[in-house]
């Protein structure tokens, strides 16, 4: 469906995330990957989806020279808990501390997507609530040593071992937790 609609468009996914690229492929679209380096810094006054909306738009703003048939798609994901953003871990010790904080509690995963064309720009987001069972230090350490989740917000991937053994319930989109609310992206692309 989408491949027919966008056959004369140049779709650019501005993400280095292998999970986002994988989910994007499943939409059946032809696309290229182009990542522009930006400093992901946001005003400290922003909260929850304001942060991811801001960063998704910041990533899109790096694409200044768009042709009429270009569509750039950027996104950003954070874990939001106790009124603060939990981003990617700096190192093993930081990752352990993050998972200990998530252990036995619920948190929100928020992903924003920005679709930028020659003529317009739209940003939207999705939220999923994730519930973790209490995790032992052995479980956390095993996961970090074997899966090295240093490129993931909150130091975990729902589709990996820790998700299989530790997540008891989710409310919302599973794919949003992986980093791309595909159902919302599809809806918005169909409106273009």
C-alpha cells in the first residue's frame, strides 16, 4: 500500500538504530538511511513528550536542502519515570543503576517521530507503559554483560532476554518500546 503511494518519493530514514531500520523495512517502503550528527541537547524545562518532540524536530532540522520528492523521517525515544528522562547509559555501572531503578516498577517509553518534506513538517508521539518484575542483581548483570544495551534508552531492549524474563505487562504499543510506533507512522504517512 505505502510502496505504491510513495513510489516517486525519496524516503530518508534518519536513524542509525538497527531496530528502527528493521521495523521500517516491515512497512514495505523503499528508503535510504542518512544520519546527520547533532548534539542531542534539550532545554531542561522540557518534560516527557516535549523532550522527544524537541529532539525529533532537532534531528529533522539538520536536513536543510530537501528536494520536492524527499521525505525525511526522524525519531527519538526516552524512558520517563519519576518525572525525569532516563536516556542511554554511559557505561556498565550506569546501565546497572538504571535497571535497578526500573526493577519492580512501571515506567513510560515515549517515542516521537518527525516527518519533514519540502513543504511541511509534522511531529507526533506515542507512549507505552512498561511494568518490570523485581530484577535481581545477577539478572541485571547477566543481561548487561551479554547484551551490552548501551545504545538503548533505559538500558534495555524489550525484544531481548531482559524483556522475555522481566517485563510482566505493557499498556500500549510494543513497537513503540522498540523505538518506532509503526501504527502511528503508517497513519501519518497515509495522510500525506
